[in-house]
């Protein structure tokens, strides 16, 4: 569906600048804008928020669980909306809604209001804006989707690497309320206007072909061909790739929210935690580069199996770290695995199931990752409360991850997807 702000329709020569790359940048910016609705973003304000509102750790984990579960249902609705109304309108509206929620949250005083606002920030941020961001790239690329998603991942990672320390510094200097008000201002005054001005729904609406290369798309346009949501759900590959990404999200969200506490259990000071975050982010960026290059030419099954092997190793190692070098080695492996998973999750759905119902299919996959990320912090909080240590949770997760790695290596791909692609 075209929109009022589409570029003039024309026949784009192969040598012309392909506007899809502008959309990759807009989509990456939109994903960075999900920060206040993500576990890693909330992790920046968890400790001062708990102290300010007088909440216990388990109580906050339960609030996070309910908020994430309810917020996850925004995934399916926004995916259908993207397919029907277009990415430009959806990105702009959702960003404005998220900005309003974050602004309101900066003034929250009670537990029930916090539950409502965290739920909405999860729904508009982690769920809705993530789906709309990913779908925008998938609508513009097909054969070059892995390359585009690799570029998207790198730009997004750089954005997060800049955003996390910036917001964290404001939290330390001015408090979490001032930091959240600043994030809201950036969403409302910068990100939403840029989405409206720069984002475009489909290449066909702007006179381009998919990928910017003649013959890459179908003559009938973006709505011809491609699996429906029901068809995708009937393939084993959907479940293996979605569950693998979800379990990674479960582990990463739990660790992100309580990382300082996890390392303190092993005898490390907060400054080691902060340095490990930088290492994880840097190696995730390396994983984006390497995973994007590999996925463009080789099997996503192989890349997913490798990512699961790395993740299982890092989970097994975390309860055993005893030196700062061990912590940095763990952070490196975890970051590399995360970089691989990011490229896989961003690339697989469009490559395997086409563009016609991509928003809906990605929404279904996203809802699983959001649900898993809700469980992660509560699982770790319950584990440490019951046993006095996080170790049991990490060993159980490592076993599940290893099983998914085996499944990833052998799952049949949807028809039309080459085993080497």
C-alpha cells in the first residue's frame, strides 16, 4: 500500500542510488529507539528505580513478567498493520506513542502505575516498534536481504553502543527520571519526525525494484507470492529458528537485568560489570559483520547451530568465572553468539517466507522472543531466591540451548529456500 509521502514513481537504473539503504538506516534508528522498552534499557535504571519506589527484586521481576507478557500481544497487531497500512505510518505512530509512555514513566510514583507504563513501553517498544523496524527492511530486500540485515545489525549495534553509555551517564549524574525524560524527548522530537520524513513503504511504490536490481522481485509486486502466517507456522523451520532466538532472548534478558548481581555473586565489583558490557557490545558487532557475511553466501542453519554452540558454552562458563579475564572471555563469547542470532533473526523470515505477509510472520516470531524475554528475569530471580545462586538456571538453559543447536543443524528449510542459502 503506497502512502502520501512516496517518492516520485520512476524507472530506477541499476547504477542509481537505491533508496532501500536509506530505509535500512531508518529501521536501525527505530530499533535503537526501542531501548526504553527493552530489558537492557530497563536494566540501566533498575537499581535506582527499585530504591526510589521501594520495590523488591522479585516484585520487579514479576512486574516485568506481566508487562512483557501483555506487551507481547502488540506484535501480532502491528505486523498486520504494517502489511496493510505501511511501515512509514506505523513507525511514526508507534514511536510517538512510545515517547509519550516513557515521558509519563519518568514521573511514576506507585507500583500499579509502574506496571501499566512498563507494559505499554514493552508493547510499543520491544514488541511493536521492533516488528515495524524489521519489516521495513524485509519489504525492500529479497536476494540481498542477508547483506541488508548485516548492515542493519551493524548500524543498530553502533547506535546501541552509543545510547547505552549516554543514558547510563545521565542516570548516574542526574537520576533515572531525568534520563527517561531525555529519552522521551529524543523519541518525540527526533526519531518520530525522521521516520515520517525518510521511511517509505515498498520499493514498488517508489518506482524501484526489490534489492535495487532488475529481476530481483516479482512483476506483480510485493503482495504476490510468499507464505501466509498459517503456512509458516506449519513448517518445522519456523519453530526451530523462532525458539532458538527466543531462548537466546530469555538468557540474555535475565542476565541483562541482573548482570551486576550475577557477577557480584562471583566476587566482582560493579566496574567489572560495566567493562563486560562494552566487551559484549563490541563482540556483538563483530558477530554482526561475520554473521552477515556468512549468511549472504552460506547456510543459515549452520550459522544458527554455531550460535547455539557458543551460547551453550558461555552459559556453562558463567557460573565458573573466577578472574576478570574469565569474565571478559565469557562476555566475548556471549556477544559473538548474540551477533549471530541477531543476523539470523533479522534475515530468516523474509528469505524463507517472502514479503507478502512478512509483517505478520515476523510478528508471530517476535511474540515468542518477547514472551521468552519476560520469563528470563523471573527465572533467574526465582532461582537465586530458592538456591542462593544463579548457577542452576544457567546449567538448565545450556542443556536446552544445546538441544536447539542440534535441531538447527538438521531442520528442513521451507520449499524454495536453498540449503546453502
